[in-house]
């Protein structure tokens, strides 16, 4: 049985890893963290693989991961992840900028018929005939010392990522999909994706905020800004401080005293004791907000109902394209895009922001979807080709 990899924690070791990655032009990256109650994920280990070796970095002992940052911010260095949304978020926060050359094998696999969110274990078995043990998924990565089996598990998550990336990329190039995927991967490094939400906009993250307007929204805005600041100071998830349902209840029926707060369902006595005065102050701030500064209510979209069966027709067209190209249909068009296109009847400006009508998606199927929604083509099933096809629509019946 192979010995577990050593934990890396010194700045010199991190710089050596970064130099190896720069020399090879790429690295694989993964993280293990704990995020049940804290404001931000508590990073336990960071796994890195270069073309020469793998390393498990002790993020608790190292504390300063900055020797890796220049490589991660360099667009000339490919950073391979799998299902790396949270990894990207973590490093964007730590670095103050996104990883520049991110390449997600889960995204790549979706363009090769492996499903929309293929797991790493399944993908490695299909593509490389490698089997992973996934027996340390729910473990405390911040507790020390780490057990040998934890280190082996952590190392395995990056050990095969670079060969997997090579295999997927070769398949994409063979099928002519590389431009599609590169267009998709660029969004992983878009700074707008990681822009922090200003405190005055946090109310939009409160579930049910759309049901409020006017002064109620002003109160909710003040409460949400306070909650986020207090949660960050306490290193606690905002929901554990004051739940969303309590927030919206206080917006609708503002408490003006500590005694009022004690009668609010869902607020514990301890919360009132520790945060009651701050809550009352935030509510008072919202109530005092002048009318001209109230947040704008959510837009009331009055979409006409799509014609009966139109959504099903558009879905059939997307499904046909997905099966023909061996691409996950969700990659081509989301349900929201299909429903919005149907409701708008294919007419601008309601359709201008839809992803399915941009870039490679528009060329693949978007134009056809527009034509169907506008009634310019008919759609039918061809039993000989075993395919759904479109053809010019005939003249309207008299």
C-alpha cells in the first residue's frame, strides 16, 4: 500500500510548486473545507498536481497561500479543476481576483455526452478506467492531525486530473467542440462572476424579498446589511444569526423595542439579548429612510402565457440537437431560457439576454428555436431519420 503524501506548509515548498506549475504551463487544483456554520468556508487542505508530482498543502498551518497566487492569476497557466465552483469562489476571495486560466473537467465532459454534472469518480472510470475510493467525503478537514486515509483521499482528487483533462481535450478537438468549450470556460474567470454583493444589496439574497415593496423593503435592506456585517464579525452564516423568515416578518411588522422583539416567533431569547438593540436600530434606520431612497420593487413581468405545446416543441428541438451532437441538453438551453423564449414568442427585447441565443448556442440551435417560436417553420418527426426536423411553415389557413 503506497504511503500517504506528506503535508506541505512552508512558503519555500509552495514557491517550488508554483515554479513547477509555471514550467509545465498548468496544474490541477482541488480543496477540502468545512462550511456548516461559518461565514466563509474553513479551508483545510489544498491539493495541487503538476506534471511532475502531487502535493497536499496544509491550509491550517500554512495560513499564507500567496506564493501560489501569481501562477493562479496568470492566464497563460491552465488550472484544471473538477466541479470547481466553490474552489473558484474560495481563491477569488483569497486573491482578490479570479483564477485566470480555469478549466473545469466537469464542464468539458458535458460537451462529450457524459451528462450535465458528471462526478469525478464516474468520469475517471469511464475515460481513464481509474477507480477512486470516496470514503472520506464527509470528514473534518480542519482537525489535526489528519489521518493517512484522509491524505490519500485528498491526493487522489488531483492525481488523475491532468491526464483526464488531456483525454477530454483530445476528444473535444476530435469532435470540433474546442471553441464551444473555450467560450464556456472563459465565464469561469469573469471578474463579474465573483464581484462581492454590496451591503445595501444583500436584501436581494433574503428568500421572499420580492413580496415586499416601499418602506418594507427599506427596512429589509437595513436589516440585511446589519445581518451580514454581524455575521461576518461573528464568523457565522447569516441564516444562523437571524433566519430569512424572521427578516421578512420584521420588515412587514417592524419591532420598535426589545419587548416587541421578544414576541417575534423564531427569535430566541439569546439572540434578543445579544443583538436586540442592533436589530431595533436597523429597523429604525429603515423606517426613517425617505421615500425617494426606498429600494425599487422587483419588476412585475407580465409575460403572456406561451402557446399550448410551444415549450414542448422547443424542448424537442433542443433534445434533438443534444442527441445529435452528444451534448448534455442543459448545456445548450436551460428550462428558464426555453420558457422565456416561448412566452416572448421569439420577439425582442425579451429574448436578447438569453444564453441560448448567443455564441455557439445560437449557431447550433438558437436560430431554429427563434424560427419555431415565431411560427416561421414547422417541426415534425421523420421516422426514417429517427429525428425531429424543421421545414418552412405553410401559409396560414383561411
